[in-house]
C-alpha cells in the first residue's frame, strides 16, 4: 500500500480540525431547523429495529477485533494516543471525534456503537431521500436493501472511517431533497453543506457524492438563496478540510492511477451481491420501471453508481468500503420494483431478498473468521509442511512463514513487470491465509479477490505447521489476464 508521506511541517492538531468544527455547528443548526422533518414514522422505526438485529445478531459481532488503523482509533478513544495533525491514515475529524467521545464514554466498544448508530442514520436518510424524490413504497424497498446488504452490515461494526462519512453523505443528499420539497432553505443548505464538509473531512472519497448533489439541485431547482449560502459554506469548509488532510503528502495511490484503473475497471466483485447476472436482470427491470415514471432521477442515480466505480477503480487498494454510497444509489433504483403488478412484484422482491440474505450469510461466515474456520473451509488437497514449499517465490505476509522484511505481498503482483520478472525466475506460489479468507477492517480479502481476477490460479496443497498453528492454501500463480465482469468467480474461489 502506498504509505502516507511524512509532513515537513508539524502543525498543532487543532489547526487542522477547525473547518470540521465549523461544519459540525452548521450541520447542527440545520438539523434544528429541519426538526419537523426528522420525526420518524412507525415504518422507519421497524426498519431500524430490523437493521440493528441484522448488525448485532446476524453477524458474530463478539468476534470483532480492533486491528490496523482501527486499533489506532481505539487508542485515541481510550486516551492512549495523543492527537496529531492527521492525514489520510488518521483523519483529524475522526481523531477529535473519537478522543472527545472517549472522554465521556471510556468504553472500548464505544467506537463500534458510533458506527452502528451511523449505519442506522444512513438507512433512515436513504429512506427519507427516496420517499421525497420517488415514493414511500420505493423508499421502504431501498431501505430494506441496505438493511440486508452484507457490505453495509460489516462496516456497521467497524471503527474505521467508513460508515460515518457514508451516513453524513446521505444526510446531505436528504437535506437537498427536503429543500426541493419545501423545507426551509436556510436549514436545508446548512445541513447539506455542513454534513458534506464533515464527510469529506472524514474520508476524501466522499467528494464523489458532490456531482450527485449538484444533479439533484439541477433536476429539482429548489428555491431560496439562503440554501445556496449554506452549500457554498460547505464547499469552502470541505475544501479546507481536504487541504489539511493532504498537507502531509500525496493521497494514497498517487502515481499509480492508470495501472490501478486497468486492473480494477472490469472487477465488479465489490458490488456483491449486485455483481451476479441475476441481479443485473433485476436492476435492469427496476431501471426500466423507474424510467417509465421519470427518466431523470434513475438515470442520475445509475450514472452516479457507475461513476463511483470508475473513479474508485483508480485506487490500487480499491475495495468494498468504497462502494457503500454507490450501493445506496442502486438500492434507490431497485425500489422501483414495487411498481410491478402484484403477480410479478413479490417474486422479484423475494429474489432480491434471497440474494441479499445469501450475501449477508457469507459475511457472517467470514466475519473475523478464526484460523480453524478457515481450515475447515479449505478443499481436499495434499497436506504439506513448511519445508515442502520448495524454491518457488512466495507471496505471503505471515511472519510464521516468512520473516518480516523479506515478505512479498499482494501488491508485488499488481505490477505486471514485477510479476513477469518473478515468473522468469521460476514458479510463484501464493499462500492464501486466514486474512485473505475473512471479512475484517484490514480489507485483505478485497486484495485477494483482485488477485483471483487478475491471474490464472491452480490449487496445489494445504500447508499446516503444528508448531505455530499456521494454515495456508498453496495456490500457484499463472498467467495474468484482464478481469472481466462475466468471469467473477474463477477457480479456485478464494
């Protein structure tokens, strides 16, 4: 992964977070002004109750681990780490939020509770958005998709800066929808601008939602210059937040955009389960139904989802976490399935629900899976010891197999020239481990899926080391290929 460059200038932490503080005040003022629109109805409360059950019962949330950057955010929450000026690895806004809440609630599961609350907020915002722009029935379906979507369920329990900026982005769009339906312009503008600026200050990719917001404004042309002033304030504060985040150096992935795009543009695995041909048919049906009522909104939502994929594909560590808001756009379009005749509506919704439940159950099985669970999932293959690995180049980041400093990772195979050089030296073995198998905030599985799409792979053996407890799946890496959306699960399935 591209490292964050060290800053040449050390800045006091408060000097990099002040735009976020002003944005938070704006958002709170806007929320007060829209308090009448914030009242939940019975249907929304029922949806949120189901969402909470899915996130704390369906997945074994007790297995959650604070690992990688999540552990650093936990240290901030618990007061074990000092605030810094921040950057793209530890965002200033996230640092101050967690440090501040940790003073009030010094409980180690506090960051998880924040993400759970943010996930519920995002579902409520999506329902309100679709209800105002389309219909109440479509809004219920769209919110239901988010309730059951495995990607959304997983990140709802991660303290990483994923769910909170996603929720703030949807709240900003909801505020624009309220404005277009007669809500006070000043309040709508303040809430939209404040939340958008906060979202960018917590995750730079949130800027990708801006074109969708502008499209909604162009489509519905809400009245009131007071709202425009709030939006302009959000633009200024979001730009300042982004500038401070990027002050230490270039954003991750800089200099590798073209190479990353070529690898990722044909890879749709991160949209799962919307990457299956049957889901394409359902979406095409929903899109046709939505276009019959009005071509503008469904077209804009679909283009936003496609655009998010194309933009995110330029990042060499592209993964599931980058598509939450694009998935919300797809869910909004799928809400049009409710306009089918009764005899076709329920089979279509049942099929959609089945796909989502199947995906959620896969997340449940892989959720911080143990090495024992990984071993149980492996195919029947010859069993090797560590001494049987031979002279092949090893792609492995486990210190029990390869000492730190000598390890080769997934990223060594991303460069086509480096792969060619390794192949000329002999065979290449990728030791698929538990991190490649399971869902975790490290998102190693995202990288494993990319390698699966990029290369011809052939299973060789299962490696077991009784002394250390290591279990690995030996896969021989063959020829490189272009990932294609119609070849989503090449053998062997990682």
